[in-house]
C-alpha cells in the first residue's frame, strides 16, 4: 500500500520549520500525520535550512541567551520595525507562547550554541542553532520520523478542495502521478512566493528580474495562491518582504547567509550614478541590514556599490567573493563601472564633512558627518587609506509577507473573517499577520515555531475520532 | 598537481565557510578558521589536522552538493590531511608509502611474519618449537635478548621518525618549540585528545558518523582502541620493569600486572578497531569519501590482529601451538611497529600538535585586550 492509499488525520503541506513543528505536535497528540515536502531530500526544509537563530521571550538568562528578554521589550522591538503594521493581540500571544520554545526544541533534538563570532548584539535576544538551520531541520525530520509521521518528498500540492471553509481533499502530484489526499484537517506551511519571479514581477515590475533569491527555489507560493483563490482572507502587502543587500555576484537562488556583505556601516554606499542615498551609519548593521535590500531595490538598476578603505579590513565578516581592489578611488570607480569624477566628488564631499571623533565600531560612536545630505551618523571615518575596496550590492529576498489571515489558534480566516473549521496555517504563509513590514533577526523562526505548534495542536483535535 | 588542486579546493571551501560560520560550534576547525581572513598552505594543513572527520559540518551544510557551492569540508580536509602526512614523512623517501598504504602495510606485515616464521623454523629445533611448554616459556623459542633488542631498535627508529615528522609539522605552523611546551595550552590539548572532545558534536550528542544522526559510537570505539593500545603499552612497560627491576622472568601469571593490563587492553583492541571498521563500512561515502589508499583499514586491521594473536598466545601458551603463535604474534607486532610512522597512526602526532596550536591561538586571542 502506497502512502497515498493510507488514511491520515492531518495533512501538513510544507516541510520547513513551521510544518515540522506542526507535524510533530499533531503526531504527539495522537494524530496520524502525512507531511508533504515539495523539494527533494537535499533541499528539504525550505528557507529554514538557511536560518541560524530564533528569538523567544525569556525572563532570565537561560544558558542559551545571556539575559532576560521579556514580553514588553519583544513587543516594542516588533512594533518599531513594523511601524505598527502588526496585530497586537496576535503578536503578544505569539510572544508569550514563545517562552517555552527553547526547551521544547531541545526536547526534540535541536541543539543550541553560545552566541559567538559575527553575531554582535543578538546574544541576549536570540538563540543560535548549533550547526545552523539545516541541523535543526535534520533534527526535526529525525524526530518526526521516529514518531511515525509519514514524509513524502517531491510532492507538489496542485489543488485544494475547500467547501464552505472546510478542507476536503488535496490533489498531489508525486513521481508524475496524481493522487487525491483526504484528511480531517489541513495545515498549510508552504512558505511565501519569493522564488516565483513572475509573481514578484506583478508587484515590482521589471525590477524583480534583478532580485536575488537568498533561499530555496521551491518557495513558489503555489499553495498560498490556491488558498487565496479558494476563499482565504489575504493579509499583508505583496511588495513587503524581508530583503537585505547582498553581494551582487551571489547565485540567483539559495545563496543563503554567506552572500552577506557586512561592511556598509564602515563605508559609503553609492548608486549607479555615483551618489549616496541613505545614512550608512544610522545604526548597528545587525539592526539595519534588513532595510538595505529595499533601499537598493529602489535604486536605478537595483544596484548599490559599497566602498571602504583599508581601515575597515578585518572589522566585518569575511565575504564569500573577494572585493574589487584599487589603489585610488578613481581606479575603484572604474572597476565598479561607475563614473570616476562623480565618485571622487562624492567621496571628497563626504571626507570633508566628517568630524573628528573616537572611532569605535562596537558602539554608536561619535564619528559623524556635518552638513552632508544624507548624513552618516556613526563610524564616519574619511575614506582615505588605500587600498580601496568595493562590492556590488543587489537586493536579496529572503521571504515575502503576503499571506493568509489566521486567528489565535492558527486557524485560517476566510475572506468574510470567519475561521476555517479545519485549516490551519503556519510560517511564512501567514507571517504577514504579525510582520506587516520590516524585520528583526530570528522573528521568522519565532512565527514558524509558535504558529506551527498551534496549527499542529488545532489540526490534531479534528483527527481524534 | 593533485596536491595543488586539493589546497585550492580547501582554500575555496574555507572562504565560503568563513563567510557562513554556522558550524563554529561543532569543533575547533571553524573557530580556528575564523581567526584568519586568508589561508596559507600551512594554515590549511593545520586546519586539516585539527579536523576529526566527525562529519557534522557536512550533514549540516546547506551548501553541500548538489548545491552549486559543492561544499564538502570533511572529504577535502581528509585528502589534505593525507597529503600532509606525506609531506611530513621522515625520511622523505618513505613518503610514497602513504600513496598505497593498505598495500604497503600488508607487504611489510607479510614480510615481518615470514621473517619470524622462517627464523624460528630454521633456528629453533622442531622438537622445541612444537613442544608443550608447561610454563609457557616464550624465551625457549626466541631468546629474550633477541626479542628485546629487535623491538628496542625498531621502537627507537619509530620515535625518531615521529619526532622528525612533528618537527616538520610544527615548523610549518611558524610556532616556536617553547610555545609547544607552554603548560596550559599543552594540558588543554591533552584534555581535548584524551576525551575526544571534538567527537562530541559540540553539544555532547556525539558525531554525525556513520549517519547524520548524532551518535557516540565512534567516540566509544576510538576510546576502546586508544586506551586499549595504551594498556597494552603499559603491560609491556610493566613486563620490562618486572624483568629488569625485579628480575622476574616471563611468562607471568594470569593475575599478574602485565597480563591483566595486556588482557584488558587486548580486549579493547579487539572491540575498538572492529567497531571502527564496522562504522567505516556503514559510513556514507559521499560524506566521508571512499577511503584513502586503505590507510585506515590497514592500521585498524593490524591493531585487531595484534590483539587477536596476542590473546590467542596467552590462552594457548601452554599448548604445542605456542611456538608458532609466538612467531606469528611477534611478526604482526613487528609489522605494526615498522608501519607506525607510515600509516594512520601518525594522525595522533599531528592532531595532538594541531590541538596544542589551537589552544595556543585561543589563549592568545583571550589575552588580547580588544574584544
């Protein structure tokens, strides 16, 4: 008997962090669970395989994190980055429910490490997975399979039968064959649509062709679109996403963490015309990297150019591709294919606007510019010590925020606002409910883990008969 | 050519890993990598010898093949490590032995065995060789001075070869000999190697070997092998003290110190190498390579046979098989000793030296005032 002929209580679509949390929770509650992952084995786990940490509330240092991070502070951080585009009751519920995540995850095989290199400022708020996201994904799959969750890879959901807000069956294509899968409840955890360039183009125009997709090429958003077409409530802005400025030479898909370029705060960022466009030293890079993807996306040609001098070397994370190097600013401009006159003028204007201060890249120091627009508020040392280095930046999209509405039990809301009887959603596919805009490190995994568990619990109640 | 390619590949991988750093909690290789922005050949050789081949960084790598970055650190570092063994070999003319190590180990062992068998057959009166010696007296077959003289000479050679190899390794790191002797880093490295700290996966669950599920099995079998070996060494030392200090002649009773130590160690040396070979058989070749030149297998098989022949000799020492078994055992032991500097055993020298260097680098980083 093939897996598609067996009967299941809960069907989980999507095998990333959220889907795995849901499957494990539902199985632990006694439900018979089938998990469908559209990617092949190696690429299983969606974007979770590229993650490294999650943020959860805790009242005291807990051995994983260095100090307390309470509900109000978490909420304030979320409120600030989203500029209010969040659902407060839902977000606060999520924050409170996140408190036991560390121990819950450890009990299911996930391991954490003390926060080390390159993770400045996150040691108190974020827990780092030992070995990164793929280690977490592997641990969860081991756990799920040990519990008896059935897992099928390369299984694509091509249609959903939903009647009056009730899930009836899913059409699944696997190994070239079409199957109809019925279950008492459905959990959708199939991610966003960031790898679907035509869909991105609907909202970004031709600029979308210049986006680099940092994560899995399998997040096509097909299940999200199906749900929206079958009457689920849409939340979030289709243009909102977590996007960072990354090395322009990164692979089109799946480049992940190592394509980061962390020297923005130590240098200058120019656009294609050789002009600056934003305060590079506004705040610490870990707090600002999430706005730079959008900033670069809004520049002509969706490119940026970061310039540093040799004083910055060794003060930022090494890059996977070597920087372009030159003995003079003009030469570097040439290598970056920028107009040397403009670039030289931009750098000269900046250098003469810098004011003496005590440079310290570990604090918000007093090295800033005066009379420059836009200003550089911190770490504004003159760019004057050759050799000079340059990187091409492009927007790197991690995940999109357009999704389906959910309630506090992770039940999918239908267009009229009533919760679905037996459909729950978790992860990127519903992230827009709490994350309408902006980003804070590790929040995607918080959303996936909290709502994944809720969705699994909710779905299991339908299976128990 | 192959060496240059391996060095370039290791450099490429370390550049990717240094930009990612997700594996920094698994072992010493990645924190050591993070102390550098560029990688010389000496650095790479040091990192390769620091690697315990636990496989965690492969099992957890989002860039492993089929990803276009095709990152496989364990396999590349294993290749580089094997190359480094050749580079450090003393005398350098012997470096080629690493090329086809399994074959070399087999031939040397066969030769040693033949030597002992032939010598006993030619020099020992068959009546004595096949007699039952009620007291199990080995020296009636092979005189003590011959045995002791031969193995002392071979051991001296082995020690010199190790020392010269260590010297080449240490020179390439650019560290002084005085820093090798600094007590704290040295003791740290001792602790790390005696506990096989870097086979714990970073969280104490063990390494992702032979499959991606963390397991302590490799560590346990390695401990059995290593401590078994050390107990056998202790048994020999105790026997030497018995002989020269107290003037007590072998064979010793079943409850004597040398025999108890040797039997315990011998059991470890049976289970440990057998377990390691079994794990090796189960290990995914994509993750751990296809085995290099029979080096690991040859060494493990020899350890196993040393122990097996030794234990058989102990059990059957009062039968007519003793004479031949003694020759077989000594032949195998001679083969083991002769190939020690030219086989898998050398990992102990270079890994320990690499751990000392890592401890030195860590202590220097900690002493530096800047965060």
